[in-house]
C-alpha cells in the first residue's frame, strides 16, 4: 500500500496533491510496479476515494486486464502469495466494472474469493454481485444472493427490481416492490424511475396513476428522470393531456430530454401538428437540440418541414450522425425522394447496420432491386455484418417482378449460412418472395418450417395460393388460421376472397365477406368491394356486380370500373361495357385500358365504325396503348421481348422455333382463335399477329436457350390472351416443359397440356 501522507503533504492544495499523486504514479510506472496486483489495486482504491474519479476509471480497465492475466494462473493463489486483498469499496467498484464490460468469467472468480474471504456479508459487495449477475442474464444467481443477504438496503432492493425488469420478469418486479414496502425499506427516486418505465412498457394506465400518486406523496417529483419517465408512461397510455400537465409542472426547469419525450409522445399518438408546435417552442426557448430530438421530429411526413430540418441538421453537423442521418433518409424515402435519401446516406460518416438497412428499405419500396443488391454487397464488403432486418429488406427487394429469380435464392442461402433464416421477419419475407416469384412450393416449405408465424406469414401464404390459382389450399390455410385463433386483418380477407374469385367460388366468397363483417367486425374497404365485384363479374353475374357497386358506402374508383369493363367484354355485354368505359375514361382520361377494352368489344361485335371512333378519340387525346412486354430469365440474365420484336441477336432462331412449334401444334389439333385479333383483316394475317405475341417469343427463346426439361418462367405486363393460353398449354405438352407465366392478373402454371387456372381467369 502507498505510504500515508506527511503533515506537510496533508496541507497541500488539491492541485499540489494531484501533482504528487501523478508523480508517485509515474515513479511506480517507471520502476515497473504498476503491473503488480497490489500496487495497481491500491491506486484504484486511492483514486476512487478522492475527487479524481476519472483517474480511477482509467485504471479500472488496466486492473481488469491484470485480473484477466492473473485469472489464467489462479487469481486467488496470486493474491494469497502477495498477502493482499482490496477493500470493500474497491471490490464493489471492480465488480461493477466487470459487469459493464461483460467480463462475467472473471466476475465469477471474484465472487468465489468474496465468499472465501468472508466479504459476502458486506451489503455493498453483494449489491454489485446482484447487478453483475442480472446484467449477465444469470438472474437466478442474483436472486440467490439477494435472498441470502441479511442487511438489505435501498440499493439492494433497487438492484433486484431492476434485475427482474432486465430479465423480462415484470410481475415479479412489481411483487418485489410490494415486499420492499412491507420490509420497511424506503423507495428512492431510482426505484420509481425503474418501475414507471416498466408500467410504460406494459401500457398499464392504472399502475402509472398509482406510481404518479406515490411519487407526489414521497416528494420525488423534483427529479427530472422520474417526471420524464411519468410523461413517457402517460404518453404510451395515450394520455397526452396528463403528460403535458406533468411536463408543464416540472420543477427546476425542463431539459432537452423532457422536451424530446413530449415531442415524441405527440408523434406516437398521431398528433404531428402538436409535436411541430412544441418543437418550435422548444427552439424559441433556446433548448439545445440533440440527436434524439432530430430523429424524433424527422418522422413528421411533410416535405417543406423536412427540407427545413434538413438544412438545420446540416448547419449543426448532425447530418453526419448515424441516428439523425438514418431518420432523415427514412423521411426522404417515405416522401418518395430516393435520390435525396441516397445523398444523406452518403454523408453519414459512420454507417451502422440500421442506416444500411434503412437505405435497403428505400430501394425496396421504390422497386429498385438492382440498387438494393448493390447496397447489400457494399455493406458486406465494408465489414458490416447483416442482421435479420437487413436480410428481410433485401429478400423483399427480390420479390419485385423485375428482380432476377436466382437472387432471392442466393440471399436465402446466405441467411441460412448466417443462421438468420428462422428469424420471423426473414422467414415471412421468404414466404412472400417465393410466392410472388412463382415458386409457391418453396413458399409453402418455408411456411411449414416456421417455428412461429406472424400475420404477414399467414396472409402471404393465403394470397400466394390465391394468385397461383390454388383456391382450396388458400382456404385450408385460412381454416388453420381460424383454428389457431389468429387475429385477422383486411389483408387476410382480400386474399381469401381473391382465392374464391380466381376459382369461381361465388357462394364461398359471399360467405367469407359476411364472416369478415359479422364475426371479425372488419369494415369492408375498397379492395374488398373490388374483389366481390370481380367475383360476380367473372361468374357472369353482372347485375349482382352492379348492385354491389350501387350499395358501396363510397364512390367506385378506376379499379372497379376496369374490372366491370373487362367482364362486360368477356360476356359480350356492350351496353354495360360502354357505361363502364365512360366512367373509367372520366377518372383516367390518359390511361389506355378503357379505350383498348372498349374498342376490342366493338371489334368482337364486328362494329368497326365504333371501334374506329374510339381509336380516333385516343389519337385526339394522344393516349398511347401500352405495349405488351414479356420477360424471361436465362442463366441469371433477363431478356425482354415486345410483340413482333426482331431486335434480339437470336431473332432468326426464335422465329424458326415458333414456326416449328406451330406446325407441330397443328398436327396435335391446334387451331388459332382469331376472335381476339381485333383488326379488319383476313384470318391469315390475324394468325400472323397472334404468332408474334411477346410471351410466345419469350417461350421460344427459352426453349432454344435452355436444356430440355428445364422449367421456364415468363413475366408479362398485360393479361395473357385466350389463344396464347391455349398455345402455351400445348407447348408444355409437346415439349414436356413446366412453364410458369405471371401476367397482370395472376400466375398460370402449365404442365402436360393443363393450366392450374382451369381456363378460368
């Protein structure tokens, strides 16, 4: 131990004492004694007892490193050999430091020596041990120490209550608080701070009010951390007026933490205007904003306001902060300004995984799959370890129609390698991705292996089966969902009714629509009514479809009139088609769908004059017909085809393959259905038009560019026509290929001359 100070030294000023200690410290360091256990510990003890606590903290790290070295050779043996054991106060601080640095293995050894040397009866030492074991998720050990402790003080009770909370034992924490009061121990402001935060997470308003009363009664309302915790708790219980009253009555002034808590409370309770007003008042009061304040206020989705805050965070240099930068780029993403989001992202100096994931989400939401993939690869190159949310984002990006089919599979494999594939957000994203990319079997495999399922998983599986024409399987999943008493939402019933629509199950569709309203008390949205109108229209019950439109509580939109127009064309109801077309054109005068469908109806009826009138109207309004495109992926490269396209380098081979297919199909009984070619020309010319449709070109290319037996997957931006549907069925038979076509409406799975849609689409 250091020698006691002389009388002259005792009379020295604090600066002189500090210089003397520093000189003594350097001297021992020079002679190599600082690495000696007893000398090092003596210095820690000395600094902890003086006002130079920062020096003590500095040496705690050195002390822990020394402990780690000695622990390999037997810590207790080393200390016995030196005949030294640190004092109670030092032990407590060292155990606390070990807990903060996660050095639990050394902490356990210290605990053993504490027991051996009889220090376990000391309350301060036991309190530190309770804290260490609680933080290390070894709460049973913490509880044993607490139960065995005879002289429990307020710190002991606070430590065990905090331990219960840290380890998810909420009810036990409240019960321990009751025991604390029964034992006669007085709660401190830290007790209330911990318990109020617990009540906030539980959203228990009654408990919050009880704690509020106790705080007022005990006089702890003067502590800002207690009143701020009360504000947060009341905000989370949706009691914003009460929270503001607490805020207004805060004693001793309001700091940036309390202001930020109040702003956040208004934002979380759907009151952005109040939040902005309070934020403006905060700035007028001269409160210095921090990164929490900026991160919170940036959730306000108002373009002008976000631009103003952007300028302010640049001025204060907070744009370089990861949390503020992430909040700002997220705000730009939500406004659809992906380029601005990227500029902010590039300015963040130290990008954490949250910032990377936010950028990935931005690219996913805007459908920029290629940029999302580049960003993911960039973060891995920079040594950032992806988490489950990163994988969820990139897998969702791979669900886009234009994404490469193999990309999603590769990220799935990567998630498996990193053992993140079973994380709920990842597995749910995988179900969605596989279902949207035409691989419903893989979607079901992932769904089947999920240890837990959220609403996204169930909804994705139901919608997936519906889009793939497997209505019975979709309804089976829904029945299982009901048996497990899963809470359902509007998306669930959109999927269920869509499944009935694609299979022509009118009675079942009506049953589930009524079930949604009467049993689950979900008010029908536009999407539900649109599904019901589609259900009736496809089945030819056009009067029922009109009746549903008239009975809707809101005006029908473009989707509903487009659905009715398509059905009127299929069922050759020109009058209804004309009505639907007029309504649709009035809502979307520049969209080509209504004009094309109406002109096709007139062509089918042989009314070429009316068809010409519609086409002239299109020309006068400069409305361009959307061209039919089809895409196919071959060897990780995507190829696109336009109807009648000759731009592909293998164009001659593609058309030769098509000619060969047509000859073979004719031998098999195929006759082109020219009713769907709406030109006043000879049948031979109509057949030529049919043979050049984009999906046929894509399939012909796939057949010559891949080995026999390899499945083909085509994506088409428009609905597949009847003749092409018949053509693809026969191609799947004579070529023995499994062909999947995703048109604008649904998936068609062609195999051995049969389509899963049952020719009902």
